[in-house]
């Protein structure tokens, strides 16, 4: 294992302390192997995500340089959009790397959850209206204050709300809510959209995972949004989970300790 060959197993021949040690060793080996495979897969995913916009930009630049295409505002806009996609991906990767290292800077302050929801609703109501979707904040009562980094929580809600809008057809609704639970507050983002398949549900917080592969090339999302949500919430001592039903909608639930 010290030489890098992580997948090692020993025979468990007893149920005493030595047997328990052997079982613990096998479990550790399996977890290290799985972690190493995940790291390799993430490296491959990053290379794939970076390659696509770079290929588009390179193709346009070469065609413009060789005179195959003439410069136009539309073509420059296309290259700019691809550059923006690269910037988003790099920024998301930096956020995750800081979170993994425990160095994600947080500036917590006491705030009411409904204030966070109202701010998110104000920011994304125009996008929802453009898509023909009703976005509103459900009234909550006696919700305890939370101590959070307001800008990071805005990032969390931005990811959840934009996901909800993206996957909800015209005529649907996206509802932001908050309520009390023992020891803290709960924030929910619920939609009446297409839902998530049961086999995809356990993986929605995985990095670069997209339940709908057809969206991976057409969307401006990096594939890291929900992984960032999970990391930021964990940095606040909270948790996030999801429930969904195909054809009926999805609800993301954030649990935060009270201030």
C-alpha cells in the first residue's frame, strides 16, 4: 500500500481482536481504492469539461485567422460565452478545492432565513417569469435565526433555484420555504418539475454528475453546483438532502443549526 498499490486484502481467520483488525484493514483498503478511483474519474471529468469550450474557441480562432470565417459580433459573442463557461468552471473548482482543504473562507453573521429567501426570490423572479414559472416564498412562522455567511448562502440558493427553474416546465412553480426544527432551521427549495429518477437520486451531489446527459453540452452549468451546495452547507455545520418523484417535482432541504 505504501508503494501505491491500494487494493490489498488480508484473510480474516478469527473473530478476536486480530480478526477485527483484519476486517478494519480490508475496509480501509476498499475505501482508499474507491477514493483513488473517484480522484481519477474527477481528473478525467475536469479534462472533458475544459476541452469542450476550448475546442469551440480554438475552432473559431483558427477559422478567423485563416479567413474561412469573417469576424462578426455574433461569433465574438459565441467565443465570449465559451470563455465565460471556462471562468465559471475554474471558479467552481477553486471553491471545491478550498472546501476540501477546510480553507473555505466564511464570514458568518446572524440572519433570518426568510431574509435569505426573499433575496433569492428577488434575484431570480425575472428568470422564472421569462420561463413562465411562478416563484414565490411560502410564509414561515417562528423560524430561528441562523449564523451563516450571507454571500455563500446566496450562492447555495442561487444553485438550487436556478436548477429548479431549469428543470420545471412553463406553468410550474418553484417555492422557497423555511420552518423550525429541533435545534435549528430548515430551508427548502421545491419545484413542480420533471423530477429525478430514483437511480440518479443518490448521485445528484456527486461532482460532474448530471442525471440528464443530454443537458451536459447545451447548459451553462458546470456540473459542480450541487457539490458546491453540499460543501458550503457542511462548512456551516449543516446538511442538505433531496427528495423527488418523476413527473411531480423535487425538493432540496437544507438543515442549519440555530444561531
